[in-house]
């Protein structure tokens, strides 16, 4: 894979990228989520988009600290990111993390960060619809059952339900819905900074309940569009000892594995 260009490299040539790929903490540091980042980058390279990343200049958007109640820390992080983005004249941002997406889109404008922010599933749908992404005939997942898990920050918080499903339908797979889906979806258990703390007392861990719902659909693949959801569902599948028969994959990974030679 070619090296990913940075916004600084574009600026040194007196240019700016058409789109900035916001990698996010999970996509940068979590080994599993790094595979999602690589898959998405391979798609961006294949379709020839002029994109860049911030690289070492990218800080956390501040989503977890704000959810955990540290407003001061959130604003410090946000202002630093906004200053960097504005200095590079960034207009459009794509991210594979719904937490980053929600924060950049809905919470940065009041602090002076105004950008067109798209989630990677929406961009993938656009690229498929405009014919820029071409998929293999009888691709890697043809005829398989896929169940899609709605991320809270993508679905209920931002009303994005159709884009990821349309992308999955393009794979010629059978989409099987869980009983609780779309606006009635169940959280994976990681939102609101729960990913980083012990859960409160209850009868069953949320991620186990959600993973069992997904497994019950009989799907071969549980598709997610969020690195946090991916982690929680993977843990649930492991606990149910279904790793051999059920894979948890990001929508971008499914597309990357199904690209036609162009």
C-alpha cells in the first residue's frame, strides 16, 4: 500500500486535499480498528480520491471526555483540532468512527469548526452509486447472510440508517435484520465513554445481549460501521464461542474485499 499523504504535505505543494480522512483514536491505535483504516484507505486509493490525513497533528476529538463529563478538557482538545483544520483550509471530512463523526459534525460548529462531515458508509454509498466503486461479480460474500448493527451515534443521533444497508445490498448478500434495529436498535454497550470504564451492576452485559441477538439471526457476518461496536460485538461472539461461524466486520472491510480490478 502506498503511504498515506498528510495535509502538511499537500500544503507544502501549495495544494489542499478534496477530503480529509479523520482516522480517530481507535483507527490509529487499536490493532483491530487499524485493519478497518487500512481497508478504507485501500478503497480511497483505488477510486483515486485526493485525500489526506492529519497524521501526528490529529488529536482525539474529545468525544469520550465530554461524555464522561470533563467539559474543560473537551474544549481544549476541540479548539486545538479546529485551529489545525482551519489552518489547512479543510472543508470536507470523512471518518469511519460515528463518535468522531457526531462530534465533528454537531459539536464543533459552536466552537468555530464548520466542515462538511460525512461518515464512511455515506461516502461508500455515493462511490457505489456513481460507479466509482465497482464490485466483483459473485463477490466474496455473495449469498451470505449479513446482519447489520446500527451504531447509536450513526443511527439514532444522526438518522443514518439507509447508507450502510445500501452498501451491503450492493454486495449481493442477504441482509437479515435483528428484531431491534434502526431507530429501535440496541446499543453495543460502548457508548457514552462506557468503553473505558467498568459497567454498572445489572443482569447481563449489554454487548452480550446485543451479540446474541445478532447471532440469533443466523448471519455469517455481523456488519458494523463503528470501531467501538466492532470491539464489543467481537467480544460477544467470542464469549458465545461462535468465532468459527460468525465474523464481525466493518462495512469498509466488506467492500475492500469485494472490489473489482479496475
